């Protein structure tokens, strides 16, 4: 069965003069200095196209819902969706009415009024039933709409009431939004017969966090370039010294296991580094594979960058997940920004997919985001999709649940 999206004619027919309930991912980062200001509006901006497309059907109302932060099943107003409602109202140039809770008695009244075209339910995670995938909670949410739209790719790997169980109440009336459509189509280019050569770049802090994605990628990639703190357990497992670099015994054991696989020849590791005696201190160039003494590896070195760029130059498909070092510090950003520039140069020649929060931040920091084929809005979700070929929220949307 194929996924149905709101681009289908059947959606326009179903939604006209009806109430449309739509699940988005408005879990946006807030400004550390002013918790009422949204630091990065990307996830909301990505939702606007879908909201406008729903409104264009001539629907009666649009009821939006999302989680935000981790209030742990209790009402905690520091996790209120009020900043989101305010921002959406400005973007859409329409009033957005925020409810007191997702189970507010006044919601039924709002649904019956001619005004209040757009309603945003207060944070779903104020209710413990949301993360518990509670059927009764999903049923109550479902009574707010006649048709269901799911566009929360960043939450599609969660089996929660609003992402999974709710599909039981919208048989043949559940559709994917435009963001979900872009995410699935882009990820399928990596999962299903990627154009060759296929090169993946994996960075980040811990092997244990990415063990599944590494094992999945080693089946289909031509080369797997490893950077960031992820590289040090692999180097240690091969008998190299890594100084005081981040490197747990658990990660070394996992690296040894991976290096024992037949596909180990696809793995490419750093041959030089930029290090420091203290975390984020004065940089020291280490022109060899071994990191001696008390030095801490904090970026790939210039020779490694050139080597990685050579592999990327001929690639037709590239997946990038995880930075090459401590890119937030300019002294250790050359590796990560160098990779970003190389991928930007592949525009029109290769399909480049960026997945994962830190990689996305690095690409945005580089000012080269517009030159990437696709930047995923869901870090954990995109990795799980590549590992498994689907996600619980997408499966439920596609096939429904009893």
C-alpha cells in the first residue's frame, strides 16, 4: 500500500468544509538568554506549507498539535507552545488560538465557532497518556477532526498517542503532509538503491549511539568516512594511541566488532588530527595517526580532510551525519566546514542528504544549506529510517492500526 499525501485529490475532497486535525513537530530550540524567543524556527517554517495547503482545501478548521520539550507528563508552563502560536500567527497572518490543555473542555466550544479558524492544542506532553501511547487519549484527540494529517517526521520514530495510536480512528482518512513527503522521498534515495558511488560520513561522540546506522550503512556504501570523537575508538581498536581523546572501553569493543566484519575495508579513518592539551584549548597539529601523551583529539587534520574530499569528489550519493570535530570552536571547525564546502560543490552532480542535529547546525553555520539536496528535520528519525526502511508513525499512517 502506498502512502497517501495531501497532494492526493481524495484529500481535497475529504477536507472541504471539514475539520482537519494535523500533527506537527514544533519541538523547537529556545534562546538560552530569553526562553520566550525561538532560537531556530526551521521546524515551524517547514510546517507552514502544509498548513497553507490544508487551508486551501476550503476546510472548516485546522486543529494543530505537537509536543514541546520534556515536561514529563505534567503541566509546566516553561514548555508552553505560546511562542509557537505567536510565531505561527505572524507567519500565516491569521489568528492562532492556543488552548489551555489538549483536553480543555473549551475545545468543543471553539470547534463550533465560526471564528478561530486555526486552533493549536497546548503541549501534548503535559499529559502522561501521550508518551504512553494511550488509546483513550488518542480517541479524545481524534474527536477534534474529521480528517488526520501527519507531518511530524521528527517524531515519527516514537510510538506515541498522537503519532501512532491515533491512526486507529482515521481509517482511510489519514494523510502525510508535504514535509513528510519530502523526507520520505529523500531518504528513500539513500535507502533504496542509492546512486553509486555512495559515500557516508559519520561523526559525533559515541560509537554506541551510531552502531546500528554504521552496520546498516556498511552493507550499501562504497566508503564510510569516520570523523569526530567517533574515530578514536576505531583507531584504538586498530592499535593506535589516542592520548586523552574521548574513548570509552565500550566503544572500543564495538569498534573491534565492526572492524572484524568483511566490510571493514570500506571504513576510512583519520590519518592526522588537530588536538589540544585541554578541551577547546590552544590547537596543536598532530601530523600522524597516533595522538601522543595527554593531547585530546578535537578535529580531523588537513591531510585527512583532503583524503575525505577526494572520496567525495566522485560520489553520486552522500549521507552526512555528525560533525568532524568541535566545530562550535573556530579553531576546530576546519574539518567540518571543509566537508560542508565539498558537499556544496557537488550541487547538481550528486544527491547530498544531511541528517542529524549537529550536522544540520554545521551546514547552517557554513551558510551553505541551500546547496544541499536535502536537510532532514529529524535527526533520530532519519537515522532510524535508514536503519529500518520505515518508522512506526509512517507504518501506522500507511497501513492503519486496529
